[in-house]
C-alpha cells in the first residue's frame, strides 16, 4: 500500500458538500452554472488559513455581479493594487482603464456593439431563458432582484444587458454614482489554458473585492465577437488578450444570487 493510501483520511459528507457549494459560488455567464464537478476530494498537507484567505472565504456568500447603483467614493486604499496582484498570481493581468480618453473609447465601442448584439435572435432567446421573475424559485439564472427594470444610459457606466426586456420584472433601482474603477482582465495569449487562468484570476479578485464590500459589473458580451474584441484591444493598446471587462465600486446593499445544491452540480 502506498504512503498516500495509508494516510488517506475520510472527509465527512457535510464538509464535502461545503467544499462543493463553495466552489459553485464562482461566477458564470447569466448564472448558468454550466459546470459538473467530480466529487473526489482529498486532504493535503495541513496549513493554517491566512487572515486574508478567511476574509475571502467569508465574502463568497455575498459576492455577486453588481447591476445596481454603486455607493459614492473610491475603492479602499490599496485594494486595486491587491487585485492586480491577485490577477498576476493566477497568470493574468488586471489593467485599469484611464477614465479619460481610453474610457470614452471603450464606452463608444461597447455602446455601439451592445444593442446590435442584443437584437440577435440567439442573444434574445438566451436572456429570456435565463432571466427570472421575482416569484421564480429557480436556483440558477439572473433573478429579478439582480437587474433593473431600465437599462438606459448612466454616467460613467458601460451599457448593461437588458434582462428586463420591457417586462417590468427588474427590482433594482437605476442611476447612482459611477463606478470607481473600470478595468480589463487580460492574458498573454488566448488558448484554453489562458481562459482557465483568466477564470481563476477573476474568481480570486472578485472574492477579494467582496471582502472589502466592493463588487463588479461584468461585461462579456462585447468580447464574444472576435472583431469587437480585436477593436477593444487595439483602441485601448492592451498588452494582451482581453478576457473580461469590469467596473468596480462600493456597495453596501447586496443580495447574492442562488446556486444549485451540491448534488446537482456533481457527478457520482
């Protein structure tokens, strides 16, 4: 028998469920939760949890994609540099967008592309499928409490997807101060390994942000079209492949979106 097998320790089922539920708090487009996890969990070498890791873990239940108003004010001191370190540690780069000309270039591109993309039948059908009314008990998709009824222009805010679609479902108020920071998550190349690095970096920096009551509006739609993605990279002179656009700001009123229970996201 190998040394590893001899030292194997059974993990209680409730702890396994906790680990799976925690992993499932990761963000996904429209909260579709497309993953299937293999429930093979083992114990590694014991190591104490750092204070920062504990804060990030405790923040995961209220981490969410923020589509409502932000609170006024800058990010907490040192947080942006910390988020850039998070991205770097996972093999990615978090590049802030200058609030002057660079932001306006980005806003012009997103503002011109978004409405056209929303009118595509596939995009329209997708938003209908994954947006939820207030009474809907589904544990996936975007619930009514997570989007506003109006998606009109807002100062300093990149155009958001219109999940309400004229149905008067959205419960979030519109308006409010602009976000504190606009940024692009980049990778050096654009293969499958880079997508994985970007996903890990995104989850890490969002958890770190949430531990300081900072949340992000996430924008994937403009990057789904190769021509728009290339245009954003060129007009902003980005030093890598853009994987996610985001706007970060303070928000004290939060309500997280539901997740499927562990049994629904694991394979035997």
